C-alpha cells in the first residue's frame, strides 16, 4: 500500500532501551560502534542519551546535533533510571530474547564488511552471541552490548 498524504512525512525516528549504567553503555555505543551523542537530557529520576551515526561528512555543532534529534532517522535512545548502576539487588533488564520478557529481539547495524568489523570487535573484547563462522547464516553476526542487548551486524547489501 503506498504512503498517503497523511503519512508522507512520517519517519522512524528512534528506539529506546533501558541501561543499567550509562558509562559502559556510552563507551560501547560511541567507541565500539562509532555513534555520536546527539544530546543528554537529565531529569530528576532518569537521564536520556540520544545517539546516532553522523554521515554528514563533517563534525556537527552541539546545536545541530540537538536540533536533529527528532528530525532524523536511526536514533538510539538510552534511558538510565538513576540508582540502577549502584543497586546490588538490581538484576538488569530483560533483553527480550529469553523468558520472561520475550518480545524485543535486537537492533541491527549495517557495515561494509562483517568479517572485518567482527575482527575489530574481537580485538576490543566485545562479547559475541554469534560469530559469522557459526550457525546457518554465515554472513551475519550478533554482538552483545553491556546490558546484554543483541546487536545484529549485517552487510550493507543482504539478500535473504
């Protein structure tokens, strides 16, 4: 069904996941995956971190990042509920791939070369759920973020 005039301007803006501790999560998404922090919004009991890839070919100013937060596609929102990082009773969040809480599965990141990206992830000590050499689908991988969320690594062009 083609888009109508009513939905022509709609964009898939962001996905939100909760994180136990923002420090390792921001380290992972910025330094392992190469996303940029667009903005950080602190509230009384929680903080929101918005990240995305910068494909503009130039560094964006803080104002440009802030303004683009809700106008672009492919944004990841990390939500940190204050206190979870230091609560010894906090068991973490369900990643959506096991019971209880099955539902959410993963986010996916497209890369030029899955094997090369996975070699880099290995050098950085990233935990794998599935390497390209494992399983039936040899052209993809799954890595885990600090909270155990699955991230599928796919080639930029993939035929299923």
